[in-house]
C-alpha cells in the first residue's frame, strides 16, 4: 500500500494530564499515639508541547496519530508520599507550523525556529495532601484538595514553509532543475508533468556566506484556482516568501506558448491572492540552450513587455545562473553571515594603543578580554559586624 509521506495540514486533539489528588491519611503505627496527618500531595499533570524541529519536514506523524494526550499526575498517598508528576508530551513539528484553535479559528502560535516551543495544553496542578493543612489549631486536618483538571482542545496545524523566494511555473518548466543547479537540494527531475508533488526547499549560498532559501512547489496549470491539476493549496508555502520567481519554459515544450504561460500564471496567482501577485518578482526564461527558445524570446518580450533573465539549467550547459543569483540577492538583500566578520584578521600590533610602564590603558584592555583584571574582592572580617 502506498502511504502518504508529506502532510502540510492536519487537526489534532490535545489533552494535558490531570493533576494527581492530594491524600488524606494519618500516621498509624504500633506504639505511636495520634501520629498526625501524613497525606502527600499529588503530582502535576504533563503538558502537551509543540516544539519546532529542523529534522522534521512534514506533519505526517501527527496526521496518523492525531490524539496527543499527556500523562496524568499520580495521586499522593500516606506516609507523606508525593505523587509523581505526569510526563510532558513533546511533539516535534517542522519550522513554519502555524497552530490555530480548530473550533474558534484563533491563532495560537507560529512556530518558526528550531527549538521554539508552544504549550498547547497545560497540565493540571497537583492537589494538596492533608499534611499541608496541619497547624497548631488544626492538628488532625481532614482537608485535602483534588488535582487540577486537564485541558483539552482541538488544534489545527498548518505548515507554511519558510523560504525567501518561491519558484512558480507550469509543469516541466524546469523549476526543480533550477533549484538543483543553484543549491545543494536534489528534487526529482523528469520530463513528465507534476514530477514535484511536495514543496522542496534549497539554500543558495554566496561568497560572503549570505544565504537565500528558495522553495520549489508543484507546477501550476490553467484553472488551478478551480482545482485543476494539483490546485493552488500548496501556494500557502509561498506566503512567507518575499520574492516570487516565475520560471518560463521559453522553448514552448508540449506545444505551449511562453507568453500565454506567463499571463496565465499571473492570472492564477491573482485568483489565489492579489497580495501575493503584487510581491516583487523575477521572470526567468529557461531552456535558452534550445533553438526554439531563442526564436520565442523576442515575441515573449513583445507580448508581455518584460525582459526576462535568460538561463539554461541542463548539466554541462548552464548559463545565466550567476545573473539570476545576483538579481535575487538584490531583491532579497540577505545580510552576510556573522561568520564573515569572525574571519577578519585582528588589527596589526602597530595599530594597538601604546602601553608604557605598569599601567595598562583602558583601550588596550578591550583587546584582552581574557585577562580577568578586576580588583580582588575584600575578605569579610568579624570586626565589620559580619555574622559567622
Ligand atoms: N534543454 C533543457 N531542458 C531543461 C532545462 N531545464 C530543465 N529541462 C528539462 O525539463 C524537464 C522538466 O524539468 P523539471 O526540472 O522536472 O521541471 P519542473 O518545472 O520541476 O516540473 P514539475 O515538477 O513537473 O512541475 C526535464 O526533462 C529537464 O531535463 C534547460 O535549461 N534546458
Ligand atoms: Mg519539479
């Protein structure tokens, strides 16, 4: 049986653990008269926690196991035995997961980074045993409290991939070929439509360690906004992208016309979201190694009024990819990684502030943070009134 391995939205039922009840008990022992209260507290119930993880890229595990229940706290018991607290249920989710209340639609959390946590259901507090109520005027208390109730709700989880730029185009336009040419991602490439069925993210790296994440999503065809082909549901993965990259098959494979491809693409994106269609965009003319592409290019410019960046992604015949990377960088403008600053050589000794004698000037100390030159702490002395 073929199972689904990529799920980008699902509904889960979360339930935290109930707190354990406090105990009401009295010490009973041979030869011990009126031993007094000794009922311990209950343990608190476990939380259900969603935790962002870069090792997870889909919500498939929650899809197949949507009931997420944490452990209850254990009741307290006699001899002041406290109940064990219930274990938290920590559920890893991909970075980019949006958590909403499935019943009210309220936005609860947007988990975007690795290690970020969100407590979806808080465990009940542990109850108090009767030992907590003893006092000089109440030496045999019968009071004890029950554990706090569990929290339960239905949450909707939706993955919105985090990428700076998104590739858009008809099936077979060469989106996956482009991603594998400019990044180390290896999406499946083949000459039949809808090869890519799930979003794939690759990272383009620049000489100064700046990085841009690009998402490749399934191809779009005319009528996608009405559900034709794979529809437009996967466009939610581009909602966080700052730049859209239209990849046009300039060779017109499958008897298509590049200029109508572009206009249809724009119309489908506008039907999905006007705001998305307005975002900054780059237009790429792919397959420029083909003769047909060279013939189609002037007509494309005339029909659309757009000068595309001409590229070719086939191995051994790659052209225009550097121009694309630079244009993309200009639009996204990522800051270089801090690593670049760290490899800067230290200033030459001649530029260091001068030192003379025993005194080290304050500016020179900035270059030697490893020297702990704070004045020694004064020792306490009984004559100063310290209590020992
Ligand atoms: N001649 C030529 N062929 C290309 C070029 N880029 C991609 N192709 C071919 O076009 C076909 C489709 O490429 P893909 O990268 O799978 O296209 P895609 O846009 O990802 O297609 P889907 O995933 O189906 O939407 C493959 O056979 C590629 O070898 C190019 O620059 N020149
Ligand atoms: Mg593809």
